[in-house]
């Protein structure tokens, strides 16, 4: 067992000793690529989304120096027809690039990798013919071993992120990868399969990937690997049943990522910590990615501050993901920043609509915390206005509430009212900072209908619950009447605090110059 050659199965054994969700179906997908032109796979995921767990699992499955039957015979992969054919049949080259960076300087990174891999190979194969080139030496090792290598690179992009201000060091690292994976003839002699994972997709060289032979699967297009991005809803339901946890709260806090064919995907690290701690909280703050969010949303691109405020308020926004250079410094416009936030896990992307949104309460808290540290004037103004709107609402200042909503509508020139959905979009933009104190629910089943928007106070908050009904081309008084008639306050049945009923309307048919928003606010006194 070595550090880089055949690392064994201890890592996966420890994973199995803890809370474990069976993701061995991933092995079946990798097995299908072995010794085919599809042998090079790159999967990018945010931090704490199980990348290293998957890498340890693959090491344990393929490493021929250990017997991993006891670790896999009771898992889904054991039912695969190719299970025994590939289990523990290969020499594995394993690189955790974050650990390598900890051992070597960036300037010596590539030579360090080459020296140590060759050193371990010479210990394992005494007759190894060391060639002038590193790739040729690996080819000789594969011949001596009688089998090709499975190579697993965890956090492949760590050097790109670490050397983000040093293009020359990035170039040397990418040239090293090209030397292994760009020459199809040499690559096929050395590798049966390669699994590379990181936060970012392969960095672009111009408009193309620098290592173009890789089949890439990212947070934007995970394709058949979507179910392995995180936990599926069925898996989370089972965990909640097994550990006596509240599934609805788990969904609210950590769900929100969705892909084609996979409607709900949860942050696995946060789910596990919520189960073990018996507490729903933002565990995202424990990742180093959280430290950089403020820097990205502070970048000086037109409309970015407004977009962030809209996202926090629950509004989706369109993004063009095609131009992103797959690094942390090359930003042309607002879309590039939002695309990076997709890859970092801060935003969820809908491939069909090409829109992004904040996926869940955990991430919304991180945005809300970061945006209050941004020093841009327009961001500070929006926060103050939204905070003031909350104060005006809970104190029943109807005219001030209507005036602020009117202001937001005028700023959003592209939002033409033609239904209540458009009005709702303006409300969410205006009330984006409410999330500091409230959980927002839309179309919440209540009484004999669905409440448009319900702001439910978070645990420990002393603020009243807000039940909002929106009316387009009708009166605010009619909105309040509907709340009462259809018993919408039942949406917060059991809540012992104060409840405010908020009716907001916009009359398009009013004479020109009089088409204003109206607001009515009443304290709910219960049913007579």
C-alpha cells in the first residue's frame, strides 16, 4: 500500500463505519467506460458534496492490493454483471491534489508528483524500465504490471485555484495533464479509466477545454451523474425515518438542486451534520468556499447588486453559462459571476429555463450574511429600503409600504403587470431582506385555498407572521376579504404569536397617473 500507488481501502472502510448512503451505482457508470474512448471522466461538484468519498470508494473497489468484497458485497454494485470482473483488479494511481499542494511548493508541484509516483513504482516493480518521459515510464509500468492503471485525481483544480494569480504555474500544471491525457495512443496504453473530480470544470484554453478529451459532467450539466451530485429525496426520506428527523425541515434547509431527470438533490454534508447534531443550521459556513462569497458578489458589474437582492428575495434570474472560463479570476460580466456561483453550489441552475435561484434556506442565510458586508452604494441602499419596508409593514404603515412597492416596480422596467404572478415578483424583490427574520412560503395550502405569500417567523423571532394576498386589477380591501373568507390564517395554525393580514393590489384600469399600488394591513383577531 502506497501514498500514490494502490492506496488501499482504509478510507472507504471508515466511510462505511459512519452514516452511509449507497452511491456505488457510480462504479457501474465508470466500469462502462473502461478501455473505451470514454475512459476519461471529469466530474465537478461544490465543496462538501461527496467528491472525496467517491474517490475513496473507487480506490477501494479497483485497488488490486486489497480484498474489498466485505465493503461492497452488500451494496448496489454487487448486483452489476461487471462487479467481479473489475473489483480489485487494477493498479490505482491516486492523487489528492489538496494534499499534494500541502507537501510541495507550487513551483515544484509537477516534478514532485512525478518523482514520488516513479519512486513508488520502482519499489513495486523491481524490473521497471524508467524512460526519459514520465508518460513513457507509466506505459512501461503498465506493461510490467500486466494491466493498465485506474487513475483517480481528487480536487484536480486545486492548483488552478491556488495559483489563480500565476498563469505560468497554471500552464505548467495543465501541460502535465495534457502529457498524460491528450495523446490518445499513449493514454490508451497507460489507463483503463481516469476519474477526475474538482470544484471547477476543466479550465478553458481560449474557447475550448485545455484537456479536451475528457467527458465533463458539471453542476450545469451532470447528465447521467446527476443522482451522484448529492442525496436524492428518497435517500433523505429514509435517513430522516432512520434517525427520527423532520423531513420537511430537512427539505427546506438543504434541498433545492435539481437536474434533468433528478428533481430534488440535497447537500449531503449538511444533511449528515443535521442528523448527527439534531439541529438544522447553516453548515456551509464551515467550508472555505463561504469565505469568498462576499468577494464575488461585490464585483463591479452592472446589475449584479440588484440581481443578488432579487435572488435573496426568491426571484429566479436568467444566466448565460457558455462564456465562463472555468477559473476564479476571469470574469467578463454578471453571467460569469453567477456561473461560478453555480459551480460553487451557491446557486441552483435549471437547464431548461436557463435560470438560477438560491436553492435553500442554508444558502440564503449565507447570501444574506455576505450581502450586508458588501460596500457598494446600490447594495447598501437596497438593504436599507427592504429593512425599512419590513418595519413599515409590521407597524401598519400602509401608505409607506405601497410607496416602496411602487418604487421597486418603477425600477424594474421589464416587469409589466398582466397577472398576480408579476406582482408577486415585485413583492419578493422589495422584501428580499425579510429572510433574515422569516421563512417565506408561496402558494401555501390554507383553509379553502392557497395563500399567495406567507412569511413565517423564524425560531426566536419576536415579529408577527405575515399573510399576504396579492390582487391585480382589484382592491387591497378585496385581498383582505379573501384572506378571511378562505381562512388563510390556518396556514400558520398552532402559531401562538401575532398574525398580520397584508393585502396589496394594483389597478391597471385606473386613469393614467392614478395607477398606484394600494396596501391594507390588519391584525388578525381570529374567527368569531
